[in-house]
């Protein structure tokens, strides 16, 4: 009993050590002192503009107002008390967007309603740019999108409903682009830039909600195509720019919601694929995300359920990436987040619960990064708030021990770690994770101060790796690799061995001590890569010399089959299974045979017919393409004439 208790305690200590936080977070500022929250989970709107971050906070005195931070307590300040006449939290700045080094947002000073404001981070440089509706109603600008040196947005004035506007940052340059629905509201949405052309969806009062485009100039705003003909709406959504072509989803009234593409013309706006021909909305393509020249999205059918798909914009190039939850069950990918040549996301495979996954776009390259909350729990670690900063992924997750806390990963199990446990014994639930210089900024609740602004120092030293070597060994045999890594910051590291030859296989690539086996000789390089949780990478290489192994003849069998006819079956081995082989047979009667052995074969047959009976010693040699060879002999006794070889009894007939 005592031994069991000791072992259990040791396990808990080891587990706690393995899960220890990597970078303790620091409170930037207790904006609303005490237990009250200075930041609201739904309205904080963290937006980076240059070297500072703008956000919405409430210090308990001024109400919800515009703040800025450079990541330090002294540099975390109220920008301006915009609603000085009404400190109510209902007058919250929102729709914050960075454009040309300034912050644009929807602000309300308590007198003019929701209008367009701009700020450079100073009190004097924070002002209302455009008053769309004089009085308290407000033009309510939102849905900002930059395109071709223009900031487009949606607003309404006294003459028109909710329509498309633009600004160049000046009062005179803030103008209505087009009154798409005269007398009504076209309510533009899904504003998306495609190489300087703004694509969006709108309702002109005649065609329903359809796909439009604009260059921002007079007469330059047009309906592209009435996808669902008539007054019904195709309701395009998830608009993304794939290499100059717009991809989106829409419902044409016949096929249900499917994947579409557009080059900005009616003829060039076509359906790519209707994945779910059963027209079930639960399988609709969704969450379109661009990564490495393809669009990734979720979609499903009755056979495979809702899974991860990708498309290059063509029918032939639209494929399911992987059936993560095998069969008709749903893996339900979520939080699709691109990072270079990888896409991170969360999914359910029926074994691990909802956990962190990644893909390179292939089935084999779609893998679970780490089972953070081991086992198949209803929600498991449920990663959320995924964001890539430099070479690392940051997110919130629950490992079943520390609650919902801040994690980081560089895509491997070994470098996916708890970054900081802000609320020990509870959930700090980090939100709005942003990178600002060498700091990670986010909001969190430590259980004492309410939700406030926190930071993590991202200054980091890259790991150091040594590949060892040089390594030498025979082909076909295991050669031991022994590398070394260390990290001055004490970070958890992921290791990965690779070799620059397809003829070599590494047994456990993620282990420092492992083996490599090569099926052909040559001089190669083995490389050890070490990556820390912040994406810092170190690469070390060593020479791998693989020596040729000659083939070895193992079995020779055969005897006279019929009279003077002899057939041999010859078996051999060769550690270099990628070698090609040839044979030479000296039959002992001044005759010989030469030939190539079929690639990959380790057994072959040859035959010969002797002209006379007798005892013969056959010489056999097998050689590989690298100069290795082995030889053997085999004795046979050749009998007289076979009884069924009637030709030997017949006289030679000469036609007269």
C-alpha cells in the first residue's frame, strides 16, 4: 500500500513538472481596480496599429472608452474620454480597424450618435471624422475593409439607408460610393478585397442578397450575377481571395449551398462543386480559409460526415483532405488558422475528444498535434482563440488540471506546452491574443481582479542542437543516431530527424536516440531539427556513410528434370534491397548463361540442356550494381537420353 502511494505521488509530481508553466504571465494594468473587470469579453476589440494596441476598457470612472497600450503599465492609458457627457457603458467604441497608420472606429460622444472616428493615439489626434446623421441617431459605420488604397465601410446618412461608403482619411474624401437600394437599405456585408476590387454582398431590392463588386468610382459598383434568379437570395458568404479569384459559398435555389468562384464577371461566376447533393444544411461548406495557395473549409456528406476539405478553385482540385473521424461521424473542424505551409485547427476523432490538429494538405500530413486533455472527454481540451504570431501558435486550452489557460505550440507534441497558469485552480480563459513587439498581449481573469490586460514576455533564445556523427554502417543494418539538444530558456523542445535519401528510414524521428536503416549504400546527410514552443528553430547535420553489402547466395537447388535438361532455383540475400542484381552461370560444359534478376527479387530460376550425360560442377555468381558479388557451386548428374525424347531414336532422314 505504501509503495503504491509513493509511486502515485511520484507520478503526480512528474506530471506537475511536465505541465509546469513555461512563461509566467504578468498583469499589465488593473484598469478597473478591485474585483471588477476592466475588460468585457465581448467588446474589448484589441487592434494593433504600429507599436501600440488600441482596445476598449472601463476604469470605473469614464465608462467604456478607447484605450491604448504598448505592453507596459505606464504605457497603458485612456486615449480620450469620448462620451464625456455620458459615461454609460452603452456608448462603447467598436469596429476598430487599422488603416494607414491610424485607428478608425465607430464612436459615440453621447451627442452625435454612432459616427466615424479616427485616432493616432493622442487626445488631440482623436476626433470625429464624419457626422453622417446630425443629431443622436448616428450613421453607425462598420464592416471596414481596405482595398486599393481606400477604406470601404458600411453606413447610413439622412438621404440613404445602410449603403457602401469609402474614405481616404479626410472629411471631403469620406463619401457614399453607391446608393444600391434607393429608398431602402442594401446592407452591404462580407466586404472582401481581391487585387484592388472590392467584392461584397448586397440587396438592391430587386434581386435579393447577391454578389456585387466595386472599384469605388462613380458607376463602378455593379451586380455581378443574380445567382438565385429573381427576388430570392443566394446569400453569398465566406468570401475569400484565392490568387486573384473570389471563392465563396452560395445557394442557387437548385443545389443548396455549394462552393462557388468568380472572376468578377457573370460568365465567370460559376459553381465549383456541390459536395452534399442531399441538400442538407448540416453539411454546407463553411469556414473558408486560405493557406498555401488553396482554400480549406469544412463540408460533409452522408458517407463521411463533416470533415476538412480543400480546393484550388476547380472541380478536379476540390478534395476531402482526410476523414478524421472515420465513417459517417463528424470531426467538425473549427478555428481554421493558417501558418505558412500548415493549417492548425481543432477536431474530434472519436478517440481524443476535441483537440489541436494540423495539416499540410495531405491525408498523411493531417495529424493530432497533442492530446492536451488525455482521453475522450466530452469537450477535452477544446482549444480556442487560435492565433499565429511569428512562427508559433498561441491559444487557450484546458488540460484537465490547470483549467482554461494560455498555451503555445510550434506544431509538434514536444513543443506544445502550457505557457502560463494565470488562475491556479480556475479558468483565466485568455481572449483576444495579440502580438506586440516582444510581448504577447491578451485579456484574462486571475480570479481576483476580474478580466484585465495581461502580457507574456516573448524574448527567447533559440535552442542548440548537435547531430553527432559522422555515422557509418552497412546497408540493411540499423545505424544508431545520437543527437543532443539544449535550451537556455529551459523550454520544452520538439526534435525531428530527417535524412536526405529515400533509401533510408529513421525508426523514431522524434526521438534524440534512434536508428536509421538504409537499403542502398552511399554518402548521405542526417539532420536534427530542434524547435521550441515559440517557433525558434535550430538545425544540425552530420554525415552518414552507408557501405555496400555484397549479396550472399543462400540456397541452390535443382537436378535433371528430364534426361539432360537441368533447372536450378537460386536464392540469395542482400542488405541493399534497393540494389539491382545480375547472374552468371558456368554450366561446366563450356557453356554459360548471363542475365539480370528482376528488381526486388531474392530468388530466380535458370535452366540448361546438356548434350551428353555425365557429372557436372556448375559455377554460380551473383553481383550487385555496386560491385559486390558472391559465388557458389552446385553439382548435378546428367543421365542418359530421356525416354520421352523420341528424336534421339529416329534416324536422320534425308529427302531424296
